[in-house]
C-alpha cells in the first residue's frame, strides 16, 4: 500500500511541476512580449531625460539643492558619488526586475557622479483593466486544467478500480459467489484479501456444520442404545443378572455421550482467546511428568512404556505446563485407541532439534497411510471408516503447540505404527 501511495504522490507532484513549468514559460513569454513593446522607447526616453536633468543639476552652485530638481519627476531617480554614496534621490526611489534602467555618468565641479533613473515597464499593462482581466482568466484556466488532470489521475488510479471491487463485493453479497477480477495495485490486493477472508469464513462455516453433524451422529448411536435398553428395563421382566447388565450398558453409553460432549467443549475452549501461563520447564521435569502420569497405568494395562532422553536434562523451554500435559495426554490416548494385536508398545524420545526441544511419541499400532499423515490434525478427519469424524484430540494438540510458537507433525513409526513429534522453542 505504501509503495502504491508513494508512486501516486510522485506522479501527482511530477504532473503539477510540469504544469507549473508550462505556465511559467507561457507567462514569461507573454510578459517578455509586453515588456519588449515598451522597453526600447522607455530606454531612449530615459536617456534624453537624464541629459536634461544633468543640465539642470549643473545650474546649481550647491549639490544639496539637487533634490529640488528630482521632485519634478515621477520616475525612480538616484544620484551617486564616486564612492557609491547616495547624494540625492526621488522619494519613491525603488527598483525591480521589470524596470527599464539607464545610468548616465557626469562631472560636476571636478567630481564624478552617476545619475541612475528607471521606470516600471509593466506600468501600462498592469494599469489596464483589460489586461488584468485577461491575466485572471488565464490563471483560472490553468487551475481548471490542473484540477482536471488531477481528478483524471485520481479516478483512473484509485476510484475506478475500487468501483470494480465494490461491484464484485456487491455480487458476492447477492449471490454468494466470488467474481474473478484482474486488478493490479492496491485495489487488486484489497479484493484478493477480501476473497481470501470470504473463503476462510466459508470454510469455517462448513467445518462448523460438519462438526455439528458429526457430534449429532456420534451421540445418536449410544443414545439409541440407551433408549432401547431403557424400554426393555421398563417393559420386560428381567432376571437380576440381565437387569444389572442392561443398567451397566446404559451407564457406559451415557459416559460415551458425556465424553463426546466434553471433547467438543474442550475443542471450543482451545479455539477461544486464552492467556498462556508460561514458565521455564526443564527436560528433566518433562521426563518426570511422563513417568509419574503414565508409567504405572500403562504397566497395569499391559502396555510397554519407555522414555529415552537424548537432551540435557537442564535444557529449558517456555511453556504452559498444564497445556503441554494435555498435548501428551491426547497423543498417548490416541495411541492406546489404535493398538493392534496383543503386543502394545509406546516409546517417547526427547532430543534437541536446532532451537527447539522435540518430544517424539511412537507406537506399534495401526498407523496411518502416509498420504493422510497431514490430515490427522484436522478436527474432522478419522481413519476409522465407521465414524464420520475422529475425536478432536489431535486438533487440540496442534492448537496448543502453535500457541507455543512450536510445531507438530506425524510420520510413520519405526515400530510400525504412528509417530507424532512435538517441537517447542527453547526458553
């Protein structure tokens, strides 16, 4: 925008300079023509007048009375001695660039003097009403022409392109379709920015509709089971064992619904403004948290859990410990959900990566096809064909990581499953 405005300002300045130079040239030529008509006659007249004045001056015995002679004349007259001092002058003696000037040296009582007389060349021109009117008309024509050029430039460079942008926005408001317009400069950038924002809004709206549809779908399945088992509990005569089994099933399905709603609420919460409570966290503290939070639970669940640290335990990152714990929890929960077979392994590796500290979570689960690795962090992606969308856990991980100015990515694990790496800048 600044470059565009700068170019426009330079263009306007150049145009104004050219117009002023053109007017100055025209005005100068016009004045020179007027001056040349009277300059020669005034010059001859002043020479004759100077000779007459000198004759009168020499008639006086004392130069102090010379001012009496000069008072008879309207022209600008001054008399200088040999040292440049003013001996006598008319009361209105002043000179300008438009004067016809004549200097006549003369001698008086053995001393050298210079008589200088001048007359304003434009006296007749400026004093004529017709000439002054012509001059004002010329000025007005010049101003009108300059304004016309400026308005043309402003309309062509700024207003006209923005009229096209306005029509395109109006069409989008009416039909919901973005027009393809080719505009250069600032107006083009404004429209492209608007088009990008409009597409982002549409994409967000589609995601919101899909999330709502997904939540609805995921809730319907356990809700249907709850309703079915509830009807049987009301209508059928059941044995105590079957009744207890139905009640447990209803409770489990209710827990599934609560989990879905809680996860959705959590996703919404992580997309709202939140003040990060960052502090210095050492690699040793990260390792300690992973061991205390997961080692015992995984051992009881028959999951092999190993942590390998390749970084200095005193190395630090700046982070919100609770948020980063949530990242670890979501990634590890995702691994637990997608194990295959009886052997279940999770490996966590901590290592330095340039100006980052990286934590890599690897498992030997089902894994994700390589072409879909970038999709698993989207809130609407799932590798489970039986569901419309996956949980929102990995999407939340991305939100938290990016809020720490870090990055998160996935790749195929050396153990055969999925590996997710989180990188956070050093403190």
